C-alpha cells in the first residue's frame, strides 16, 4: 500500500469514528429537554459540518493526480488540523 493510500485510509477511519460519535450525539439530542435540545442540535449540526468538510477534503485527495499529491497532502494537513479541532470542540460539549 502506498503512502497516499495509507494516508487516505487513515483519514477515512477517522471520519468513520466521527460518524459513530455523531450517532451517539444524535441519541443525546433526541433525549434532551427543549432548551437543551436547541443547544445540542446546534452542536450536532456543527459536528456534521466539520465531518462534511473532512469528507470533501478526502474526496479531493482521492481525485488528485500523483503529481498534485504532495501539494494536496500539505494543504490537507493544515485543513485537517482545523477541521479536527473544530469537531473535537463540538464533541467536547457533549461529554
């Protein structure tokens, strides 16, 4: 497996983990009282937005040519740090 394929698989695994956390968060939102539900729903929406951005970046990486891979990886690393931090922040409000 190439470095690129390993990187993509690692990223996909993290997104899959986020999807599992979003499901847990959704269950908490469903159980929350009215006021708490509004706040929880916003946090859930934020987490989904971050996950969607990560999935879009992963799609772009998969579609990148071999020549563009190094540039793409560098840009993705920066974006990933931001997306990951925002996702973790949204998730921390549920813990």
